[in-house]
C-alpha cells in the first residue's frame, strides 16, 4: 500500500480495496483490465495470466 494515501496497488489478477478478490467476470491482469479470449462456455480464464480454463474434450490456447 502507498505509504501516504494507504491505497493498495493490487498485483495482477487481484482487485478490491484490500486486494483480496481475484478478477471476475472474464477479466484478468493488472487492474483486471484485460478480457478473457476463451471459447469455453463461461469465457473464464486465469485472473493473473489470462490462460483459458478448457472444458473436458477441448484444448488449445482458446479452448477451440
């Protein structure tokens, strides 16, 4: 946290006042600014790296 303002700068993949919440809603990266580009049913990906979580039977960078 910033030594004067107390504002936390969250590491990539985390958000919230105290950085305790992972990115959600298909978002990832610093400030949860990136959108997951996955072809899985819920469009979810790793909140830090953006790697897609593929459903069984699907592979590839985008689960295509």
